[in-house]
C-alpha cells in the first residue's frame, strides 16, 4: 500500500470518528446549552420559544437521524483533513 493510500484511510477514519463524536455531543450536550443563547444580544429573540430544552439520548433522537447528523459533519472534517494532509481526495 502506498503512503497516499494510508493517509487517505487515516483521513476517512479520523474524520468519521470526529463526526460521530461531535454529532453525539451536539445531541446530548448541545441541546442543553440552548438557554445560554438568550444571553447573547440580538440572538436571544430567535430562541425565545425555547424555555427548558434538555439533552436527549440517541434512542429518543433516532439512530437514523443521528447518522444523518453525524456523517455530514464527518465530511466537513474530511475536507479540512484532506487539505492539511495533502491526500488529494478532492480535486484542487
């Protein structure tokens, strides 16, 4: 296996792991932090209807929706890691 292939595999694996971790954090922790948006001027009125949000489990959120959330986040990591590791997954 060439060095480029190994780097590409590393990019995909690391990106998807980061995508799943960030997606999990958004679902379970990020939803809990929504009331803090009321403290930001000019943004609080957008979230005025959210009074007491709570983090939810993956079972409540749904595994399918979790994948639809995490995979695109992982693809964003692929773009950045591709640029930093020069794997040429995306054309220049």
